[in-house]
C-alpha cells in the first residue's frame, strides 16, 4: 500500500527532553532516524511538521518535506492539522501520524495503521500490542486500551484496564493466565479532512484527566479502529534514559 502520507510532528521545546528532535542517536539527529523509518514504509509523501528552523536544517537532503508550523500547538495532531493545510492535501488523503520520537518504528506497522483505517471505515485508526508482564500493566507511562468486539477502541487509560478483580485481589505481581491486555502504540491514521476536524474540537474532560489526546475523539463520539501491530514497536524516546537505551539498541542493530 502506497496511497498514504506520513506526517511527523517534531517539537523542539519538548518538556521532558528539550531539543529532542535534534538529540543525537548514533551521531545523527533523532528526527532523521524517524524520517527514515517513514520513508521505508513506502508512503507517497513524508512530511515533518517542525517548530524550529534547526529541525529543517537537520533534515536537509533527507527526502522529506518540511512544514514550519506554529510553536504554540498543544498537541501533535493540532500541529499536523496545520501541516495538512500547508501541504494542500485533499480531505480524502490518508495521513499517518508518526510520532517524532519513534526511531525504530517498523515499516510494516506504519503501513498497518493506514490499512486499518481503510478496512474499518472508522474516523481514526491506531495500533496496539499485547502486554506480557504485570509491570507494564501498572506503569502509568504505558497507555492501556480496551477494544470492542469489532476492534474499535472503547477506552484508553494510564490505569490498568480492564481490572481482573478476583485475580488481583490476591496477586498483582503477574498477569492472570488466559487473559490478554493491550498496550497502546501512539501512532494514528486518519483522513486529512477528519484530522482538521479533530484538531478543531475542544479539549474533552477525559483528555484533560488522562492527558491522552485520543480520548478527545472518543468523547466526541468518533470511532477509533485498533489493529494489532504486525511487528514490534520498541519504546519511544521521551527522557535522557530512553535516549541512552535507544543508543544501546541502535548499536545492537548495527552489530
């Protein structure tokens, strides 16, 4: 599948890791690694929605296009809505929102988001992976999700949901056998028209409580189709510790 575009929001003023897009990974800017993953997915176009000219300079000659967007956007989707206008995409264009801190995003996973959107007919799509340990389930930085029988998202939360009442009444150190939990992967698909509509929605109560922008769409009554990722998504880079881990991981890939 190649009839989709990838847009990467890249915010220089990240709170937990200032200057994150330009932090070096293997001697190259983090955002350049992400851009290469998007190019490898076979998208028709790859755009980086930046808020700083230094990001544009770091991507010179990489084959991606740059949209210089406002530094005041509250979320990545808001930034990409401006990018969609600048890029001139028509409302039917399938857009994959690849976070700017995913240097190991698998090409198959990027394509799967677009495929899930088209197959479901939902307004949005995203991916999930199985949770295999209790520590991840209880980690508030690992977002969990619950799906309906048709594959649509029912809810996203930083809390461990669903809660196995009887099993966790006696032991919370391991997951009950025969059950499955899902970790959300922060990659999204939508058509450009809905992306603009989503960004124009007021922030919802659930979004404010959980600090998860995808809840804005659910609270407004829109569908989010959830596919299971066809390839592993290693954790993204949010902190200096994450960057050090990514450096080790990159070295192991190179070896």
